[in-house]
């Protein structure tokens, strides 16, 4: 459907274009009517803000900003403040990143449905657009904004304004040169075909033209045979002519050329912007790894203090944080449980001022969202501070709400000798926590005492104080204890003790500082522990701002549950999500074979000899970037000065980074043609990060975009990298063009 054509004939979209008065809900006392209207670009929604210090930007949101639209009372705000309002009048707009939900009430069910269905259709339209269509649409939107008098013509001043909007800082001479070349009618304005000519001049990609000309004929056409040659020679793909023909049929826009199995330069660009020419191996967007190995042979995507949306001291706790983590493929979430009012346990960060949410509400959300992104098992990591009565309530909620999804017995009812696989546990929810007895022991009695290993106490002091905490005993309910099957939490008394005295389903948690001490000299004992059992690592209590540690060192010794604060974007989360981007965000990644052996000998501090050693030279050429967003929206007239940093994360000797020069005043089509080389010893553990920043001579460079991926998922040859925002969401039109070679 066309953005500004047939699509706006849709009844739901027409209703949104007319606009509606919707009641915005913030609390039980703050419910105010605001006018919301879809703009003519069919890409943004404007609303009438009553803020005193409002800006034009603060009064709009883009369809791209929307994560999902939920009908009825399906948000925390709606459940708290709007349960008395008919459900068919209510809906919630969930935004990407940290932007707050928008809870809205329509005047009637029909109006609510127009907005629910209309926004959902527009979001679906955007998700099916290819990169070139997004670029064309992005270009058209900026043209419309630059056309101040809305006469569908462009004056020289409007051309200058347009180029500013597109993040290009040009002098008057260059703007005038482009304008004059396009103004065929010589009437001092551009319209119709002249605007198309201007578009072609602005979006001309010299680097693509150079590559295309190397494989095209005198008629500027690339044959199916030449495209096959390009794929084999440049992209290092084992391509057939049948595959080349399929690409031509998919991406060539000229009907005559397509029918004759030729590719024009425009078709070639469309192909290079497509998933087939992406730097990330498209096969790895699905589950492609063997999922039938024992559970401890996988890295597991894991969240720390999942309930928090901000810091660890005063930040709000929210069920939305669980939804966000689960939607991002997280397979181990944390529930910090405390006694609540009216016999109902609550979740919050103990010993702090963080807000509280009901345990029951969290379990209901987990039931609804557990398997929307991944079908593989979800682990509930319980940190239990409740008395026996409220522990029984917890057990009741887990069993009644989760039903058959909750794993309450071993796979065959017998005492197991090894972990089941993610495949066997598909659709199941496991409880990690304390257990009164081992699976092979006789039935335990009723409630009894177990050692209290309180992660929250980690905030309060040093090792001595924490050891005292370990010695404390708490009463554990039999009902809750019996729900712990394959993830029994035990205290760690050293590697030798674990080998001699622990069974495979017993596991320990390690604060990051303790982990670092244990691997200070060698990582081999930890790798051997992880070959038998599960281990969990979590951030130090001093990280009260919810900052993260790098997960790399933990993965290098095979730690499975490396828990990070999902609510905090940054380098660490970029690398974390890169690990799980591979294997289709299933939340389970098979560890390298050398970490899955019965008794691994791998030590990331000494990789000079062994099966893991596979020395590679990674060659990266940073060619160009396209349509970079402005890093500082407070300076609309300034263009960015982009630079690119390429970083390698892995074993210590592989860690490296190299940086391009910055390009002055060009975020639209900067060109570097800069080459780097990296030596990689253990490629199976390496992650590559491409970071774009806005250079600043007097302060820290501003973030523009990034993309990270495992070296094992990288595609060779000429590739586009489609950049992500700070929160990990796609930047609709921004990309980096590179050439990759590995030898």
C-alpha cells in the first residue's frame, strides 16, 4: 500500500487523519482530554500538549517509535487507574526504548478500534518496507517539510533547508550548483521531474557506481552471469546462476531489464541494501544450532533485577520491564520476593526505596509473554525473602497461573543423571531457587531451614559481611521447594568441593567481583565447573546506577547465566544482544565445542595451543555511511562530524579497536575508504562492534548508531550494516557500507 496513495483510503487511517479527542491517563487523578491527529505524511502523530515549556518535537511521535499497540487494560497504568472504564474504549501505545507508555481512552469502542487497528496497520506497513523504500519515503517526508509554502515546488532557500534537515552542511555554492543542474525550466524553482532529478543528484552513490561499472556492459546493465561472478568473486558466496536470477527478479525495478534477466544500477543498489547483502548472515536470523544438547552447554540470555526500569536505589519497579526483557529474547528473569500486605508477596529491590509490584501480577505477565519471542525454556530466578506463609502463596500463584507450563517434576519422573535439552524443555518454565532436599533424597517433611544467600546484602558491605549473611538461615516452604527441579541454588565452597560434593543440577551465583578473583590466574577451573553445572553471574551491588559489566570474560569460561541490567543501554548490552542475535534471538546459544568437553582444558588467558586456536586476519574497509541521524536534536542547524570505531571483543589477546578520521559536517553520505586489519586467535568467541559517533573536539563524542555481531555470523564482501539506536532499535534509514574479508 502506498504511503500517501491508496493507504490513506483505509477507513481506520482516514479516521486518524481527521483526529480524535482521547483521554490520556497518568494516574487516578490525572485523566485529561487531548487532541491526537495522524499527520499527512502518514508517519507521525501530533497531539495537543498542555506543557508550558513544550516544543514542536515534544508534541509528535513517529510510527517508528511504537513497539506495539495493546487493546484494553493490558498495561500497568490501565490496570491501576482505568479498570472501571469499559475495556473496549481503552488502549495503550507502547514505545521503544525508555519512553513512557501512552494510556488512552476513546469516546467509544469504534473510535478506539480505529486507532488500535490503524496504528497496527501502519506499523506493519513499515516493518515490510525494504531499505530503499524507507529511504525514498524518508526523502519525501523531508521534501514535504522543506516545502514551506506547500506549493509542491522547491526554491533555492527551500533546497538549502532540505539539505540541513538531511544532515548535510553545504556552502551556498554547492547548494546552488545542485539547484541549477536540476532546474531545467530555468524558472527559479524545482517541480515534478526536476525534483526527481534533484533526488538522483543528492542520492548518487559514487562507490556503488564504481562497483557496478566493473561488472556491467556498455549499456550499463549487469547480466545474470556477471551478477553470479560478482557474488562468487566479491561476496565469496557459492552462488549459482539460478540464485542470481532470483535476485534480479526480486530487486530489479525496471520491468524490461528484469524480464531479460539484467540488473540496472538502481536494481543493484536495491540488492545491496537487502537482507541478502546484509553483513549479518540471514541464516542466523533463525534457530540454526543444535538445540538437543544438555541445558548447561548453552549461553542463556539473562536479566538482573528484571523488575527495575531505572536505578537500583529509588527506581520504579514495573511489570513492563518483564515484558521488555521477554520481548528481547531474555530466558532467565529475576524475581526479588518480599512479604507484602494482605498476605500477597511483592517484588522490589530490598533495602532500597524502589517501588513494589505484586508477585501475582508479574507471574500473570510472564504467563502471557514467556514464549512470544522464543519457545525455549524460561528460568525464573527467585530471590526469596518471604515467610513460609507467603512462600506458599508464591507456590500457589506459580502453579495456578502457569499451569502446565510450570515444570514440577523431572522429564520421566525418575532421578535424572544429566540436564534435559532446550528442545525437550520447549514451552516450559523452570524455577531456580533453594530446595530442601536433593531429587534423589527421600521426601522432605514440611518447612525447614536453608542457608540464606541474599544478593541484596551485596549492596551493604565487603566480603566479611557477606560471608556472615551466608551463614544465616531462613525457613523454606516445602510447596515452594518442590518446584525447584533443575536449578537448585547452593553456596559455592570452592571448585574442589563442587567437583566432589555437588550434583549436576546444583548451581551457584557469583557477584562479578568474586568471579574476577576466581579467574585471576586461570579460567580453566571455572570452565570445568560450567561443563558439569550451571553458574550465574550478577552485577556488583555498588552499581546502584544499574550500569553493566562486560559479559565477555564470563562467556569465555562458559558461564551460562550472565545476568545484565537490560534496562541500561550501552556498549555492554550491545555486545550482549550481539551474542543472542545469532540463533534467531532464541535466548540459547550453543557454546563452542572446546567449552562443552567433559573436562575442558581451555584457558582464555593462554590460548597459544589447543583446538580453539584458529588464527584469522579480519580485514575491514569502512567505505561510507548513509542518512545518519543527528546526534543532538537541540541543534537542528548543525550537521554531524561522523567517525567510525571498529571493536573486537573476545579473549584478551584478541581485544582491539581502530578508529577512522572524522568527516566534517556530513551525516548524509560521508565517505572514508579506510582499511583496518585485526588478528583474531579464537574466532568462535569473538564479537565485532561497529560504532558511529559524532566527533566533538572539546567533549566526549556523541553516540549516533551501532551494530554488533559474532564473527561467526559475518558475511564477506561488500555489505551494508543497518544501524541500531542506543536502545537497540533499528534506525530506519541509517547504514554503514563496508567491505569484509577474512583470511
